[in-house]
C-alpha cells in the first residue's frame, strides 16, 4: 500500500515517526514523508523519501524577537491543553476560548503553509494510509480529501486527544445556539472546499498509534489506540571511543535536552551547580551540554565528562542511573533498560511523565524550580543505593520491550487501512 507521513518541520517530533516509517518500508510498502521544503534534508538524512510541500513558514520565527512570548510558551501547556493536567481549567469557557486562541496562534500558522499542496499531492498520489503527528492537521485534511485511512502517531502523552474528549463532553452539554466548536469551524472551510464530510476523525484520526506503555500513558476515552514498542531514533550518530569500554565506577548520565538551547534561551536550572555537586559522589558523570554553554561550567572535576551530544540509546544501558528533563524520547529510551531515573521536569508533558515514572517506582522527580545541586545529588544517591528503584526500572523495561515492535504492528495497520480507506 501507499503510506504518506505528514509532519510539521519539527526535527524532534519527526524523529518519533522514523521507526514506524521504516517498518512499513521494509514490509514492502511505498512510504513518503511530506513536510515544508526546507525540512526535506532532515527527512532524507533518515533514509526516507521526502515530498516538499507548500512554503517555508516556521511559526517559531514569530517569537524570535519576542523572548518573553517564547519563554511563556515553554512552561507547562499552552491553552487549551493546560486543561489536561488542571481540572479547574476543564470548563466550557476556558476550552472554547482556548481552542480559538490555539487555532489562531498555533495550529493555523503551522498547517496553512502546506495544506493546499498536500491535498493536491494526496489526490494525485492516492495514498491508502496517511499517518500524521497530532499537531499536523494538514495530514487529516489531506486524507479526508482523497479518501485515505488516517492515523495519529503520538510523540508523548495524548494531551491533544484527552483535551479534545473533555471538550466534546462539555460541548454536548451546551445549548445548541452556544455550542460553538472552533476546531470544527476551522475544518469546515476545508470540508466545503474539498468536498468531504465534517467528522471528528479530522481531530483525532481513525485510530491512534501509541508508542508508550500503559504505565507512561494517559489514553483518552472513546479513541481507538494501537500500542507498539518505542524504538529510539535520534538521527545520525557515532559511538565515541570512551563508550566502547565499561566504566570503572558507576556511570550517571545527565541531559536536559536539545530544545533548551536550540529553541529556548537556556536551561531552567543552574546546570553548573548540579554538575559540580554531583561530582562529590563516587561516580563517573557524563553530561551532555551545548558547546556554547560549556565555558560557564569552569574547571571540571576529574570524574566529569562533558560532551555536546552522545547517542542516548547507546549511553543509557551503560549507566547505573540517569538524570534528564523527562522529555518523552529520553525517558522512553532510558526506560527500555533497567536503569533508575531522576526526572527534572518543566515543559509540556514532562511533569506528567515524571509523575508517572515516580509513581511506578522506577525513579524520582523534582521540578526544576526545586532542583539544586544538593537535592539532585541526594536523589541520585538514593537511586544508586536503594534496590527497589532498580527492581521497578526492570519491570518498566520488561513492559516496554514485550510490546509489539513497529514491524509487528504493520499487519494491524494494513487491516485498519482496508477498513477505513474509501477507494
């Protein structure tokens, strides 16, 4: 079958899609990935076929000279998705106005540049299945316009599906003359333009591919999920020589993610204080720190190694414990191994993922506002010395690695595609 992936030009999100794309490719299906033209190089670097669509208009450029706006977007969830973890915001007033704002400020600027071109291409190429990440609504619009089955592929907690279901529950309770739906109003213009029915799958797909275990996920009621094993992909990488031999003492890895310095204005904690205090432990500390941030660290203790990047899937299994920002990819990659984790969370779904990790018992959590050298050092000492963290981390690793691989769910995708596809 023909499978078209649709993704906004966000490298960190695209990388979640790559293993599924390759599973379909190696099963003999024709796989292509559509995004804005400037993103083609990232797609082809993953060995996949790129289809440049529309024009290059990265919404992040809007905030380049508005640092306060960009940093405000960084903490927690933007509206209306902040209702995901705050029941007090799960009200009709907050969600209806929040959806309108999100469409105007976020979803429309992200998707508009390639919707028309993607629809034209989908009608020409006639994919059987369109797979899109939850913010690339251009994918669902194109799928509806050509009659393809379509599915979301999650890159973390199902924040978008969960809030959507809460909104629909509240929507049903409103008087008909007040029951506005900003998302469907936006979709309606495309439904009329391209001649398809206005249905809820535009928002959440015919089904959802979920690559996180039940322990780390919150599923939205009423949606169809197809769960698979998370397989890490971080782009081209080389194993450094020091990682080819076992460590001589317990290795602890530290990363606060690439987005902190590539998109935002830096780390949300004193990274230097953390490193120097952690070095007081009898460990080998490996910290991934952006090159331009490294001079501020000063002279490092001899048991500290600082690098700008190392493939996390190769580093994590060599560690006795890890410290990270609770980014979904980092957390899930670590969770494939029996390694206790300390989550220093701040952004988007990181607080919820950190909470789920700690509740399971595979690690500990500290919000970055409370993360100091001593609090982090003491938490890591607990991870290294209290056996139950390793036991629970082993249990979580087993839960992940016994889920079906991307290759194993391909037959299910074929069946679901045949059911939903309209020739």
